[in-house]
């Protein structure tokens, strides 16, 4: 089971995501932008939509909203939860960010050789590839390709880099991803020469599985064009194996989904609005919502409410801080308020 601080941080990311998506949810089709081509093509499916979809313009609006949800999850939620679980961060070794790392000419030549072999014959061998690029060659240096790690974890002995990917990557994307990861591994080996380097491609769930948290790695990888031609299975992390590696615990994906399910209820907006009204803090329901939503730091303050009010009664600054809402309108929890009040107790 996650520590309470981890549960709360993930819960806050869930709340922020829900607030963002509620703001753009299509309540009806009255303001749907004109989509004549979509509507015309959907006429061919009218018999299949019968009794399932009564409002085609709303369906078009909803599909756009779902695309936005996919983008939010892929570009924000998964990455932030990965950082929370692993104490990692995002790193971009690009000319515009941290600067390009260097690799040797020999490493570059071997990478080109590996890529030619994979392009012609497939059959990737992670062990053989690493033998060629994880060496200190006495040759000149060149810039590695721009690469980033959505999750970068460094400890005394290891560097783990993970690029989080959509479960349905673009066709033809795998060759470029492989070259980038090979050069990234070679560059990280030179920079962190005393550490073990692992660079993975991570997929947050398996869409081919019938179970929410299940996965079949072979089936999933085979569903992606050219994936098995360029990537060995040991270079990929899918569903539970990704989340478990990040947290160091088993059944991590199940715990993440449980937190989401605790918060993502039909009454979510009503509950959020209730928590944002300071006059409700003395009501039993207020604390119950906090408990269900895993906002443990606020429960801690509520449990010592009397002491807090007594200590701040003559301090105008702290009174103002106390009277701030616990959430911003964007769904961010006010950690600064919590820390200020905690420090006086």
C-alpha cells in the first residue's frame, strides 16, 4: 500500500485532471462546430448507431473531448504520477534544453551498424547491442541525437530512463525511436560511466487485454507496426510491470486505479465545490470527502483546528492564509497553506 503522502499526490493529479476535463465537456450539441463531412460519413453507420446514439453532433463533440482526455493523460497525468511514484523527473538532452550529450565516433558507427541490421533483418538482441555501445572507445566525439526521458531516475548505482509512449504509436515510428534510444543509452553511458544504464519504452496499459490491469506483452508488441523488428521485449515496460518498477511495489496499477475510482464519481463537481467553501470545514461531510479523496494533510489540520485558531487569532497574515481555499479553481491543492499552518502547530 502506498504511503499516505503518495496517495495524496496522486489524488491531487486526479482532481486536476477531472477539473480540466469538466471545463470542456460537451453538455449538448448546440455549440458544436460545423462538421459536415463527419456527419455525412456517419450516415453509412446510421443502422449501427440506431438505439445507441440519438444525437450525432453530440457524438462528434464527445469524440473530440475524448481525444483531449487522451492527450491530457498521455502528456500530463501518466508522467506526473510516474514522477510521484519513482521520485524521478523529466530530462531533455536537446540543443534547446540541457544541451546535447556526446558519443564517440565508434559508438556512432556501431549504432548505425545495428540499425542497418535491424532494418534488413529485425531480430534485436539487447545483450549484443549493449556490448557494442557500452564501451569506452578512444575515438573522437560527436553530438548524440536529441533525446528526452519522460522519467529519469538516478541513484548511486543505476540510471533508468523511460520514454512514455501512447499505446497506439504512429505507424513507422519505431525505427526512429530505436535509433534515438541507442544514442541516448550510449550518451548516458559516457556521462554516468560508473553506473548501470537502462533505457525503456513504457506503455501505461495494454489495450489488447480484457482485464483492466492485465497485459500480454507478446500480443501487445506484435500489435504495433515494426515494434518487434526493432525492439527486444526487455526494452519495453507494459502496464503493471511499468508501474511496479516505478514504485518498487507490486499491484501499483491497481492502487492508482483505486484512487481514481474513489474520486471520479458523478458527484465529483458538487464535492469539489463543497470543499472549496470554508464554512463547510466544521461539517462531518467535509472530513468524510477529504478521507475518500485521500487529502490527508487537510485532515491533519482539521484534527488540530482548535489549536490552529488559538495560535493565529492575533496574527493577521496567518488568518488570511487560514481563510484561503484548500484548492485553486484549477484543482491544485494549496500545499503552501498547509505548510504554513502546520509549522505553527
